[in-house]
């Protein structure tokens, strides 16, 4: 009414927006009688009815329970595709960011740490903060020393366990970090019970870590193992549901060394960060 829009046009727009957010037929319902998820949809419909070029959403789902929040994430994704406008979505939930975002800006203390596509941020994190923020369970970080190994190099943990560095990275590591400490980042899903063919150019006995199972978390189609390494270092591994083992058992796991990340201990930057979209 304030914009002097014809009443019939207003009704038409309202019905279209309510249909879009799945609330067709709720025109006369008092907002206080709606569920939390429905109230969120009404708020989004109110914003969309003005046909903005950019819509800012600041933690819009924070007050909802987990089930409704997941449903609303899917609904928001569908709405964004239908209306075709730009959403700037602020959230502290990394899963929400990965689900909804086509481009993610990771910030800390008011500074941008990385801005890229979800896949690039996941596969090629710029630094320790980004690497630890994205992923669930979060990336495992292990401090160790770079040692020259013939023509290659090993990452050596305090316990003496070694992980062989792929040839294309070994030359740079030996040149810049020989006998120096670096931080290794391994995502839980990059562990496996068997030596993978992707690591065929590496030594099987130097692509594995042995740890003692502390907790085994069953998630239906998979299991999360929380283990303690010989030097008391704790790490997690996402493994198949068939993986055997109970708390107290020792488990030997192989690392996909082509997928790990190396971080400088002083700058916390990813040594092999590509800085481009994937």
C-alpha cells in the first residue's frame, strides 16, 4: 500500500510468494500460530515480495532445531534457484555454508581468510583456520619434522612413525623445510584400512599410521574412529561400517598422501595452496 501498488497485484504477489515458500492457503493464519519453520518462511516471503536484487540473510536458521534447519536449507536453495537473485548468507555453521553457498567467504577477526567455491575451499584450504573450519569431523593436524629420504622426503612424527611425501612435493619440502617442523593436515575420510592404488608410487610401510582406538562412533553407513597415536596425538578417521575394532584395540590405517596438506608452523599458511577455483 505504501508503494501505491494495486490491491489485486498485491494479492497476486502474496499468493505467489506463499506458494513458493510452501505456505499456500495460510494467508489468513495468525503468525503466532505458525511453527518456527513456518515463521521463517513468512519472513523470507516478506523479503522476496519486494523483488530485491540482493537479499541479506543473517543467521536466518539459527533458532531452529536440527531437523527443521535442514529442511529450510533445502527450501532456501530451491527458492534461490527459482527467483534467481543473489543471496548473501551469514552463518557460523560450516555445513550450512557448504550446502547453500556457490561461493564462500571465510572470515576471522574481520579479515577474509579465503574466498572461493565450496569445493576449492574444501580441497585447497588457504591456511590452518580454513582447513579446520570446513569439514566434519574436522581435519586432523599433526606436527612433525621433514627428513630427507634418499631422493625423497618423509614427514616424521614425534613417535618416529613416518609418512612418505609424494615426489612432486618432496623436492620443495626438502629444499625449504629439511630438519624443520611443519604441520600435516589429514581429513578423516583420507584414511583407509587398505593401501590405495593412488599411493602406488609410494612405500606402503611409510603411508600408514598405527593408533589405539579410543572411541568408535557408529553412523549407519560408516563409522568414525577416534584414535590415539603412540605419542599421545589424537586423530579421527572416517571408515566403512565393516571396519572392525573396539576401544583399546590397535588399528593400522593408511593415509592417502596425495590428498594431505602441509602447513607452515609460523605463518600457518598452506605450503602448496593453489589459490584458484576448482
